[in-house]
C-alpha cells in the first residue's frame, strides 16, 4: 500500500493519477471533501474515466497535524510520498507554515519510523538551497545559509528537510526532491495553474529575474523512479530549464492567446509596490500579493543544475516550451 499526503494539490493529484493508472494500491489523506474537485479536474486533463480512477483511491480523512487520525492512515502502508505543504511568502503566515511544513513533516517521518515504512519521498523546494556567486548554477551541494534573509517559506521547508534527514539517521530510507516552479494543468483557481488564467486576461508587466521551471509530470515521474530504485538518503534538484521571467510570461500569454506583455517593471517600482501592498493588507486584512522576498525573486538572476538526477536515473526532462504549450491547450479546452 502506498500512502500519499497532499493528494488534493497539484503534485499530489498528478502522482495519484499516475499511480492508480498503473494499478498501484493507493491511499491518500484529505482534510476537506471540497478539494476532491481538484483531483478530478486534474484527472480530467488526461482521461475520460475520471470517476473510475478516482474511486480506486482509498481516501482517509486525516490531518498531518493530528497524530491519531494520521496514525490510522499508516496502517499496512509500505511506501510514503509526502507532498503536503503550506505555500506562502507572507511573513504573518509563519506560524501556520511552521506547524504544517515542520511539525507536520516531523509527524509523518515519525510515523514512518514507527510503522517500518520501506521508503519515503519528501517534496521540498529549491527555496531551501543556498546561493552561488557570479551566477554559478546552484547544485545539491550548495549550502543553505540560515543567516541569509530567507523567506518564511524557505525557512519552514528547510526545517521540514531537517526532520527528514533526522529520520534517516534513525533508520528511515528517504529521498528528497527539490523542484523549481512546477507547471501543470487542472487546478486553475490558484497556484501556477492560475498563471494561465491571468495570462489569458492579460499580464501588464514583465520582470528582470530568472526562474527554474519543471513540468509536474516530470516531478512525478522522477519521484516514482527514485522510490523504485536503490537510491536513498539523497536529494535531487528538479529543474528542466532556467528561463527569464520575460520569456515565461510571454510564452504563457501566447499559449492561451493572451496579450503578450512587453513592459519591464522597474525594480524601484516593485519595491514600492510591495510596501503599498503591505499597508493595504494591514488596513483591509486581505492577503498580500507581493512581499519583499517575492520581489527579490522576480528581479534576481538565479540558475539551477539538474545534472545529478539526470546522471542518477538517466532522465530527460520535458522542454518548458512543450510543457507550457500543452497546459495552455488544456486550459483553453477546459475554460
């Protein structure tokens, strides 16, 4: 039996589709049945037999922060994919991020040890990696610097990784994947799926930074191969290509027949914008759209190397252009 946490998210839903489509026995935890619509929407991107495949999944209502219900989900499980996470760059969400990404991960790995799980795969992020000088590509050996001005998301995902590494010292076989910006179809209301919706409506500005991008299907394929192979206690960056945000936003617009943005957002304007956004959030109580760390990411040139995973399993990533083209076509069809 395979257990998947975070099964109603983008990575988790695609992972579930691949596993059940390959006739694997799968259990997934959920907190809210309304999120089942995400899973079915993802499934509908690839098959007409949505309900048949969805019903193959053994769904268990549980929360990674609630040990009693989570313990029940681990019964008779042999492999665990831990995809559950809270994603936010808002500093005021630190407590929620910490509980979910650190405490929740600690609960998962502790139960994996208790139930003698054969292997665990943890979905982390490139946000937990350190920085390199002179635009050298970041690799798995690039050391995270806790003294840097890291985002709250990076801090808590790094904390989650520390829980996994701690568990490996206690006997758990585990692998960690560090994906870049994950693009995939099916969930259009938020996350990267919403990029296509916004691109169709029209994005007004581009930014000067770079971003490491990967298809969700590549992430899932690599995770499954790592779990099936005799590879443990290793981490792997998953980035197909490094693109400028200009290229990304313009390609997104073309994929959904939207207006191609050409105006470059000045760094000083973005820095002013995140401050106004902070004030607006304080006054209205609404969620923030821009933060200091997000602006830094949008305007910084950073490059990532996936040579380690390419060599370890002889993997070839899907080109980002092909990924965006396919997702754009699905979006236009579903929208």
